[in-house]
């Protein structure tokens, strides 16, 4: 009887067993770190950018601009899951990825060459796309319809963000040409900045400019959330809880601090007094710039990048504001900030400034040439692609709200004017 009771046990032993020891397992620490950085990026977009944009507009438009940000984030997230990730990172050609991961099918238990599951990689990579798209809301705030944004966002993702992210981050043609972008100075900030410039020019100026936003407190709080949240972009791009991640976080913070203090000092020198808004603008400009090289430069290089970028962006602010109605200064802070950081990368990664240096096969001249090519291509692609997407959607859904809706404030626009009533 006892032999019969033991029979199932021996049968189980005799059955073929999976070779668990031969299956590579994800590193739980690296996976947890990637997920944490993904959450930081979500916080940067929602509520960071929502609060920042709301504080920079008239009180009658604050709720509508926050709703536009939430709608864009939701639309881009769905687009990323359906096709965006696959077209960037699935095996394909030099210009675009393939369709193996459409609807996030066929995700690997472990992302090839990494220590994290591919699902965690998908989640993290969605963050930069959300940040870039949500930045656009601030550039054309107080005059665009939410329905238009719902049509524009997925088209912009496919025409602009996806090809550029594949070209640089997925080993596409720009990466082959030597273009370097550690964590999004080009892919996120320059793309968003020059897309914002195109949209602001197409939309035209607001019929009634409000000057400073109604709530600098909200703008400052949103900027602070961006400061913290965007640390997830540079820290997460190390793709593991490593020394590179810690170095990237330190340099992110040093560049932001240097940029903030420089912009504040310039505000004090030129208009005669500093401002909290200028202080935060300098920090965000430094963050946009250091994204190109956060894990590749030393402490001195990070601070230098923050100082130079804040100087460039602050001096360009007045010139741009007189010609382009970009109330949130997306083009100046993120577009020009990202350009400055991308161009400073070859200089600041030199060992003289504490950087990691270049491979012997790469010269400083060739690196600078590649970065210039990258900046020009990304800027032009972003502007042209954004213009095509904006005008195509405008054929079906008008981009601008009516004069009456702008005068009354988009928060109270009726259902026939806005897609939703925000009251």
C-alpha cells in the first residue's frame, strides 16, 4: 500500500523537467530600478507638465490646458502600445523598426542584451514619448482645441517621434552616422522644441496675450516635479541600478542647479531683479542639455553644460518671444537647450573635464560633425513632420478655437466649440 502511495512521487520525478538553470532570469534590482524610473517619468508628464502649463496661462484656460495634457498622454500611451514600440525597437531597417511587437506581441522574458524583462523596457521607453508629446501642449496653449490634439498626437508619434527614436536609439541611420544622445537631448527635447516651434507658427499668436501666467506658484511646482521626474530619464537610461545610473543622476542635478543659478543671475543683471520663473527655466534648460551626456561627463562638465545652456537660452528668450507666441517657452528651453547640450557633448566628454573620453577611432572633429548633422536632421524632421501632421488634422478638425471661445476662455467653451465642456 505504501508503495502505491509513493508512486505519484516517482512519476513526477521521472517526467521531463524544464532546464531552469539554463534560462536567464531578469535582475530584480535592475527591473525595480527601471520601473521606478518609469513612474518618475509618468509623474513628470502627469502632473508635472500639467501643473507647469496651467500656471503659465490665463486662469480661464488653466483647466483646459491640463485636460489637453492628460488627453495627449492617454493618446500617446495607446499609440505606443499598439505600434509605437514595435516601430522603434522591433527588428527592421535603418529608417524604421518592424512589426514583430505590434500590440506588444512576442515580448521576450528578458530584453536582448539587458538584465530587465522586455515589458519593463517597453514601460520605460514610453516615458520619453509622453514627455515629448506633452511638452507641445504648452507651446500652443489658450488657442487650440482638444479635439484637434486628439487627432494630432498619434499622427505626430508616427511621423516624427518614432522615426527619430529609431534612427538614434535603436541603431538606425543616425546612430550609424555617429550621432550620440544618451538620454534624449535630441530625441526628446530637440524634437519637442522644434515641433513646438512649428505648431506655434502654424497656430499663430493668441488674440489676447496674457503676459505672465496667472499662477507662478503652479508653474514653479510643476517645474519642480519635472526637475525630479526627468531624473528618471537619465537614471533609467543606464538600464540598471549601476554606477552609471548614479553618475547620471548626479550630473542631472548639477546641470540643473548650475542652469538655475546662471539664469537667475542673468535676470538680476538685465531686467534688474531675479524671478522664480527664470530660476526654474534655467534648471529645465540645464536638464534638457545634460540629457545628451549625463553618464558620459564628469562633475565639472555637467556644471559647465548647465551654465552655457542657461546663458544661451536666456539670451535667446527675448528674441524668440517677439516673433513666436510660445507661452511656455518650449522652443527656447527644450529645443535650444537640447541643441546646446548635443553640441557640447563632444567637448565635455573629454577626459580633461572628467568625461569618459572617446574610442581611439573617433576624433573630436568627427564627433562634432556627427552632432551637427544630428541636430540639423532632428530639427528639420521635427518641424516638417509636425507641420504635415498639424495641417492634415486641421482639414478635419480646426486647430484653433473661435475668437469668442478664446475671449471667454477655453475652460468654459460650450460643447459645440470644444470637444468637452471644462466647467
